[in-house]
C-alpha cells in the first residue's frame, strides 16, 4: 500500500501547495510518524521539499534536491565512515571514488588533507569537491550523465573501466539485500559498479548501517566481492555476525552526538 500512499501525498502537495504533517496524515489516513517517514523518502527521491511542520512539492531541479537530501541523511555516520576509510588510502596509488554520497564525504575529507594520488571517479560532485586540490591527479569517466546521482554511467563509461586498473576502490550502494547482495536502483549504475569491482585490487564498501537489510532493484554483486566493509556501530548484531562468519574484514565506527568517532575493526 505504501506506493499508493506516496502517490496520494505527491498529488495532494501538487494540488494544494505546502501542507502540514497533521493534515497529510488525515488525508491519507495514516499516523504522523508514518507521514514523516514518507516525506523523508519523497525528499530523498527529489519529489518534495520538507518544511517546518510539513512539506511542499518541488517545482524544478527535483533530482538535484533529491541528491542533496540523500547526502545529508545520516551525515554524522557518513563523515565518521569517511574518516575511517581515509585511513585506508595509500599514498601514490590509483584509487576510484564512486558516486555514492558516503564516498563524497571521503572526497571532502581527502581535500582537507590531500596526499599524492591518481583519482578516478564517475561522480560530478566529487570532481567539484576535489577540483584544484594539490597532490591529486583527477580523471572523470566519459559517458551519460545520470542526473539523479550526479554521476556518469553507460556503455562508454564501462569501456573506460575495462581499460583501467585501480589499487583501491571506494564504493557506496543503496542497499545490502537480506541475502547479502549489494544493490542500487539504477541498472546502468549497477553494471558500472560491478565493472569497478572487477578492475580493482582492494574494494572498500562504505555504507551507513541503515542500508543493511534493505532492498534495491539491481544487483551489483555480493558482500564477498569486496575486501572491506566500513559502516557505523548501528549495524545490527546479526549482520556483524554474518560479516565475521564470512571472514569479511569490517570496520564499525562509533558515532556520538557530537559526531566524534573511533574505530572497531574486525
């Protein structure tokens, strides 16, 4: 029933403009808590903009706003994960930074303390973040621009990957499926991510704990395809046990209210 409810909310906001959470709850016969979650999801998808006590429809540029909403979601955890991942980067190596929002935080951390690196990416946002940073040689893949993620995808991008090899890959994803699959909502993004994994020596999956056990349509690969998982300490105990049982190196980063973090490696 959730897609129907989300559609009702979108249509109501389109017809009536900015609307409070309580009114939306009455319109679709749901709890206020449910509506707040729905609005967060619609904002992440780029359809609405949340306001104080409610939301309004996005008139234009919705996909970019959706990217910005995803970027700010679980921001403390993403920055803590990025800090941990930064410690794994090897100077004078070739690294690929994919278009995930957690990987974007890693790029911003790298800008604060750059090191000699040959950086490849399919992310326009990462190029923006690292432009003019000393010690970095930056290469952006050619291909089709996917506006929703500010990324480069498609056959041309995949052909570029086939001609390259990376010492380290830092990869984000939309979900780790209940069966341990790594997944994303876009088929071209999934295919390109799979090629990144095949053409790298070490693969670091950077994901906040909220994405484990979730669903996305297109499979990138399996957890076993990566060298190291970096996440936050909110990861459920059963997932931690699964990573340990699979002998998969993982880092769980504690995040406190001030955003400070330590690292627990396994």
